[in-house]
């Protein structure tokens, strides 16, 4: 139970004055037009569920102390009643939306009149929870310089281990109408503190500072710790309840936000109102921000392949095109050489056309690839050649006009590419036999491009390679993104993951093609690689693995090393290399060079697999 705080002198004076003058205000009774005898308090507005019992109703003279002022973005301020009730489910804080720069200051005692509302960050179709607020306010400052209500400590002892209650099936699995149980569920706990002054102590950084001046920390230092300091997302049931997003009240122009990487520590005390953000959910908006103590994390370097090992890698290079700064090309090229040890075959995702997002019908990526491969050679790498299939204009999703596609780079000094009547954007490659062995009808070629599963999405690129006389099939994939899925903090529990349906169909198409190769040669060496955009435990991965055709090789790593991407403080698998039964005795490496760092060349970590065909 949250402890009560003594009524401040300012609020006591307000109440005394109101009692003496008969000005205590509440909400009008719609039926009788009466005014309640007692003043409306913040905890009355917040109530014991996620939505206010006074939603849509006017309130008058709601009293509180200003604990934070936001002068940019969604402008307004937070107030808190220092005289808490004894119900841990009711928050004592609330956001007052002004729309313009507020004229109050932290420490002001105020009276606020306005309309109670439930604002949904991202819109009502986003699935996000709502923020209870007072809008169209009339604000009276009664006094200034008051002590702030004591901050509630959010730590490993206060945050429950269970993430969220199951939603009400009768209300589309919504948790809106459920009474909060803050001692039982983390989302209920955070909701019970919505708008209140909270604080955290020294906490581990689990999501690096991003371009929007945000970072993620965990208040549970022991929770699903990754080998390099992050927090692992290992199942749909383990959401890592200690994660919390950190922003700051002051604009970056006035107070630069600290740069932090995964594994660093945010030391000291960070204190401010608890908000709900469209891009991450519950967010501590720091009035006082701790100090970042840098860790020792450095980008990894994979082990070079032996002379008789074939190294196959996949790397999402995040919308690479010639309009990007030369530094991006140089850094990506250097990483291929120094961090990936110049793999023999490198499947690239998100190679854009020759003018990037300019939507003028350009589809060729010759300039992009020439610039990139030249950069690799300049960094001391091999003279890579490339193979790809040029997409139709604006038919493969991604950034409009960018025409992203998968591309094979290969080192001709180590491996050869078997050219077989190269396919085009709409022609499907198939499986045939040659001298009793499996072969592609088109190499490079696309897998089933007319399948509705690939509508507005990248079509898989199949290629046939030869290493030391042995044929190896590589399928480069970039499955549909998770765009449109609800966040972990969704009002629906479990969250709606609508994007999975399309990836399931895509996985089934790739799995079916691999089965055709294995039907022609059960010992064929097949690798399905790329940005799968889904977890190694997901239904997508299970569909790819169906019937034993493939196996997600990242599962050969210890659990603490299974991740290629960090999202909202969760280290997770999106990029994978899956292998057929004919690929044996391999070594796998998720090469962590981007996802854990504030300075990134891409938001994905590349994956490398070495084996002897």
C-alpha cells in the first residue's frame, strides 16, 4: 500500500478558505444539477481502473502541487495531491493538457478547472492505453515554492514479476474495465502511479540512447540478463517488468540528453512524473536525471572462417542508398571486413535503389552496390561481386520510392555463383535436378513472387553457390515487418499481433520451397537467411522449421547470446540463419555491433554461420 502524505500547508489553506466561503466544488449531477459537498480530488478522477469514472465530465478547483512542466510536444503540466488516500490502486497525480506553453512552475500550488478526458497516444486504433488528463483548463496559482510530494520509489521490490492481467474476453481482451491490482501486475502497478512523482535509483541501461533522446533502463538488475548486459526477451510470457523508458522534461536544446549504451548505468536518482508514451508506454519524464556511468561494451568481431569453412552471413543495412553520407558506407564496409571477417557469401537486406526515397520510378541499385562494394575493397576486404533481382517499382514495401531488395555479395576468390537463366521480378524460380542433384531453374531467382503472401513485401531471393566443389543453396529473406502490431503495454492483453498472419504465410512459402529442394536431394545444403522480423520461438519460426526442413541456428547459442535487435529495452531475435539437415557441425555467431549502441550503422546486428559443406 502506498503510504499517505501529510496535507501540505498550501492545500490545507485552500481547503480552509473553500470551507469558509462555501466554494468547495465538484462535478455537477446531471440528473439533479446538484454540486457534491466534497471537493473532487485527483484520486477521485483517476479511480481504480484505467479510465476515469469522471471521463467527459467537468471538474472544478482540483487541487495539487505542480511536479513537472512540459513546454514542448504535448504541452502541459503534472499536478499531484500530497494528501494521498489509502487505496494503492488510485493515482494521486494527473496531467493537465494546456496545448500551449504552461505558465505555471514546479512547486506551484494550483487549482485546476476543466474537463476530464482519456487521451490515447497514437490514436484510438493504436491499441495503446489512455492517459487520464484534464483538458481545456482554467488554472489558478495559489502559492509558489512549495515542497513537492515525496517521490514513490520504483525498484525491484515494488514492481511485480507478473506483467499484466488477462484482458476481459467480453471486451475484446481489454484491461480497461478491470480493477487495478498494483501488487500483482506490473502494468497495474505503473498505472496506479500514472502522473505521479516517482524516482528510480542506479539502474542498468538496457536500451541505448536513441535519436529521440530516450533510453531504457531496468530497475531489476537480475531480470533475464543478456551476456553483454541487456535484458533478453525470450518468450511471449516473459516481458521483463523492470523495463522503464526515460525521457527528460527539459528540451534537448536547453539540456543535452546523455548518451548511453547497453550495459552502462544510470547512476544516482532520476526523478519526475510517470507518463504514458506512444512509443514505449510508461515513461519516467525526468525532472532530475541521473548520471551515466559508461561500461566497457565494445563491438564484437567474429572468428574468421578456416580455409575449408564456408562463411555465410546476413546483414540488414537499413535503407542504404547513394544519398546516405559517405561515413555510413565506410562504416558498414569496415564492419564487413573487420567485424564479420569478410564472409564468403553475404546476404544484404534493405539495399535501396540508386536515388533512395525519391519516388521517380528508379529501380536500379547499381550505384548503391558499386559504392558499397568499392568501400569494402577500400577497407581491405575482397572484391565482392553481387547478384540480385531488380524489383518492380513500389511493389515490395518499405520506404516509398526506395525499392528495397535483398542482394547476394560473394567473394569470387572463395566461392562461385551458378548462373542459371536469371529470373526477373515476376518470374518464379523452381527446383529441378541435374546429375541427380537438386538445382534451381533460375539463379538468382525469386521464390513464388505471385503468391499473395509477398504482396507489398520483399520476395525471397534464391541463389546457387559452389564452394570447393559442393553446391550450397542460399535463400535471402526479408519478411514483413511488425508494423501495426500493438505494443507490450497495450490495452489489450495479450496484445494484438496482426502482422504475424502475413509472416506465417511467407514462412510456409519458404518452407515449401526448401522441401522441394530436399525432395530432389535430401542431403542438400540449404540456408534460409535474413531479416525474418520474428522471434526464434514465434509461429513464423515454427512454420519455417516445419517437418524438419530447417532449423533456426541461433538456438544453438546459449540463451544469453540470442538476440540481434534491441527494442524498448528488450534484446530479441529478428535476424536468423536457418539450416537444412545437410548443414552440419556449424558455428553460429550473432555479431553485436549495432543494436546495443547509441551510435549505429544499422539498427540490426549481422549474423554469421560457418560450416564445412
